[in-house]
């Protein structure tokens, strides 16, 4: 039994006439009669009662009708789902993200993506910075939104924006009184740093490179594994920290965020995926992310708070 047999059966059942059904199907009547007879032979029963004026459904045909309709509807749905997935309009997309993007970039990107692609089911996976490459390579996520990008020969990236690095200090700190902080003013201050990563990449590399360009050697302080940890350590008085500007969105009581007077260090944001594997869903998401304006561009800066007096 093939789908065309079911289509022919439904056409005859609706028209109640072989000639009219053949005209609707744009085929000759004899081949249609042959196909219906083949279907009846396969089922072992007559589906129609034939008269000189036309045909009516037999009891077997009436029982067979809703199931034939359901099979054809399911086949059309399967085709539609496959085509939508290939075009990026349907299916399930697993998006990985580093924790600090949960309250900054994701709320900026996902509502508009859901509106543009309502047929896509989105699953979100929080990914630690140290696991961002493995999450993609293992297939546990389809795409990742990272800061800074993953760096692996089997991972492709597309930069979607960048963030300034700003200073986080306790609100009672002398630098909290500044509207902007000169880089030289952090010399001698205990500066919280991030763990070095391979190739001097990541936040550590960004901060360390900028400090070298400013000819600054701050006092060594503790190592913070994440930005959230760094901010908690700032609150505890363990030191000051250089963090991405989106951290100011947290508006943590007891912490003041201040930009630097000099050209700031900048850390890129990127969407990442497995090399050669942008399926329809991934490709549509990548296009959407690339087309969306970056939330910190232009005047859209997070409020860093008023300087203390």
C-alpha cells in the first residue's frame, strides 16, 4: 500500500464517482480504477459499492476512511516538519550560554527569536566557561553564546558584539567617588584576577593584556573563577575587579561600577557552533543573533550608578 492509493481512495470517496475523482486527480479514469482495485485486493475487501450512477462506501470503506485521512494528514505533517526544520522554522534547538549572559544577552535575543520562529522549541543549557568547548563538541548543545568565543579548530564562531571592561569597587572605596577612573589609579590596589586559560585567552587574557598596554602592575589579589565570584569577593573587601560592563545590570548593593578614562579593554561576544554543522535551526538562529543590535551598543549602556559624594 502506498500513499497514492490512499489519495485515490479519498478522492473517490469524496466525489462518489470514478470519473469526477479522476478529473480532480488529473489522471485518466481507467488507471484510477486499477489503483482502487489493487488497494481492495490488498485489503481483501471491497471499499466501494459500485452502481451505474456512481459509487458509495461499503461498510469496510466507511471504517477505512478516517484512518486513511489520518495517515495522509500525518504524512503531510511529517513533510512540513522536515521542511521547517531544514529551513530553520521548526524543531528543537539547544542553546548553551555562560551564566552572566542569562540576565543580559539572552533576554535581549530570545523573545524576538521566539516571535520570528514560533515553531522552534528552545532548550537552554548553562555552560561553565571551562566547559564551553566540550559542550559543543560533545553535541550536548547545538549553539553556544559565549564571552569570549570558544577557540578550537572544530568550532566556528561569529562575533556579535563586544563589551567594555569596567571597574567594580566597594561603594565606600575611594575610586567609587570618581565618575571615571584613570588606569593609573588602580596601581597598588589589590586586583582580583581570573584563572589563566589556554593561549592567554578569556577574561584573564583580556584584562592582563590591557594592564600591560597601560604599563600597570597592580597588587596581586585573589583568583576568582567566575564574574559572580569576583563580585562577591569585591563585596567582601578582598579587592577590586575588572568585569564586563553588563555586570552593572545586577545593581548589587555595596558595589559601584565605574568606566575607565582610557580606551577600555573590550571582550568579544560570539555565537559558536560545530565546524561544518550549521543545520537549518542553527543557521536561522545564527542569522538572527548576527542581525540583532548589540544591547550595549550606542547609548544602550547599563547604569553604572552615581558617584558617591
